[in-house]
């Protein structure tokens, strides 16, 4: 009977945790003026790179998730019939054989710069707990003495990556997983893991949970103090949150009853910003004061959002390295970028290095293709904000702070630049000049009612145009 009442009590807690959070909680604006300024700068950057990388690349399996006892069809284990604890042992042993001898982050950084990317988010630790930095909190790290790569002078991978990207003028940010499936203070080896969550009762074992909170705090402080200037702390694993902040969505991720996985984000954020003033903190999906911007994953919102946001998306199909991964066409990625920026967001595009430390050749050719377009059209992307109606048919709009507007026409594959580009919703001001980026001379235009028609001379149409073209409008009438 006692067990029954305890179970009912847990269900009551779960129901009450959901009842107040059935809808998306409101965005909480940042109040620190230095962070507010940094967020404004971040919104100017528009385009960034995220890198998922770890020992799991040796198997070509999805990052971390194959050791999690849920969603077995999706996780794709390397050895699907192997008993779990045998599999876990083999997976964790990958940390010792990790030896990316072709690791050359300056090559990644140059490719990112050529693509027009302005900021980086690098996985310092994913959910499996393997640290791609020289932490003192655990031996489950790339610099541990028994790791194959540890004797390499570039063994402190995160430090090398951040330095290489900063040398190219790219802003550096750290991805860090709040859950840690290797830590005995999160997945205690006294119990088997049941899903992605902490596997013991945190109320019954508060000392163990406090140990995990301090472990997390210490690792983040190491990153904030030993890896140069970091401008974003990008925290993943949103199920690690206070019970009162659980939502219907976050509870849907769990196979077990919710617990109060509060790691004290206030204390962490205060410490992090004491070392990195103005640091943008992104406690993903935990809507509240420590989620400075939101991160829709693998999707683009249908409409502009009323707060800072960033779509994170894979350049290929997978977040981590898969030998035969298929990359999205350059035109598709450029159209995504334009759509996102027109709606006021940023685009964070992922690549996954292989076990040798090299990227797919397609990653380099894809980034070069994006960069070729950006060299001509970047003025329509960087430093812009959304302006209604955001999009009309195949034309997207962006606004500069000086009042000029860009009308970006999305070309279909193999489509020739049309003789006229027509749109509604925005009207050039009287006397405004219109110019096609990459072309010379002013464009003729006219308005009829609420319709604007821009005429493209045949000489310009004969040039090679790919993916999209941008027309700068010097000024528009208030609508």
C-alpha cells in the first residue's frame, strides 16, 4: 500500500508539473546591458557553424544516443543484438582508440570563413560525457594518458578549435551537455539507466545530485577560464531542468516520472559571466531567464518569432559523422538562409568530422558554393532585421539599420533570371534607387496599386546567376 501511495504521489507531481506549462512559456528578455549588446551583435552575424564530434565517429553512429535505452529503432546501434552493458563497455572504450591524426582545425576555420560563417559552436562534451577538452574532473577525456591521441601536441581539441576559428575572425561558442551519461553522479552504476534522465531518486540521494551539480559547475568554469574568449554557452539536454519548468513537450521525452533536475543555472550563469562578460547563455528549450535565444532544431518557423532565435540544422542528414552521408544542395541551404534571415533568425549549420579529423569532401564543396554566393550577396544578409511582410511569393525581404531594404528573389534550379521581378507589401520611396547586387547600373521600377515591378535589363540577365539574387532598395515608404 505504501508503494502504491508513493506511485500515486509521483503521478500527481507529474500531472501538476504539466498543468501549468501546457503552452510555450513566454520569452524572458535579458536585463544585463552587456549581454543585451552582445545579443544585438549576434543577430548581426546571421550565419554560423556547429560541429558535432567525438569518439562515436569511429563507428559512424548517431552521437551518444546509442547508449541510451530508449528509441532503439532510431538510435541505430553498431551491434544491435549485443547485450546492453557489453555494448556500453565497447562504446566507452572508443574514447581510448580515438586518434584523429588528420585533425587540422585551421582548415575547417578557413572553409567556414569562406562560406561566410561568422560564429562557431563546438561540442566540448556531448551526452555520453566524453570531454573534448582537458578537464580535471574526469579521466573520460581526449587528453587522458591512455587515449591514443593524448600524446599529440594538439590533444586539447576544443582549445585548438577555438583558437583556429578566432584567428579567422570567427566568434567562438561552446556546446556543453548538461546530462552526462558517463558520470556516476548522473547515471549511477548502482542502478541501470532507464531512459535519458538521471537514474536514481534525487530526493533520496541529494548528496549525489549535489555532487553532479558541482561537477557540472566545475567543468563549465574550466571552459570559461582556460579557452580564451567565448561568446556563447550553448547548453544541450533540456530535460535537465527544475521540475517547475517541465512542459508537456519536455515530459514527452521521458520514459520515467519527472524529477527535480535543478543544476542551479543562476549560479552557473553568474560564474560564467564573471569570467566572460556579456556571455550569451542558451539553456536550450528551458524557457526562462537563461535562454537568451531559442533554437528550433532542423526546422524553420513558418512566421517570424518575437524574440531572438536560431535554426540549428545539419548540412547533411546526420549531426555526427556517417561515412556515406548525403549533403543538402547548395541552393537549398542558401534558400534556407534567406528564409531564416528574412524572418529575423540566425542559421547554425552543422558538420560532423570523421574519426581521422577530416570533413567529408562534400562539406568543403558545399561551403565553397555558399561562399561564392555570399561574396556577392552578403550585404542582404549580415546586419539585417526582419521587415513585414517578410516574404511575398519567391521574394524575401531584409532590412538594414540605415533604412535600406533588400528584396531577395529565390531562383529555382536552372531558372534564368526573369525580365521582371514582381512583389507586394513593400513600396520603394519616391526617388529611391534600386540596384542588383553583383550587377551594375540602376534598375527601372514602377508601382501599380500595391504591386511593384522591377525590370531587369537583358544585359544583366545574360550573366550567370545562381540560387538567389538580391536587389537593394535605398528607401521604402512606410506601409
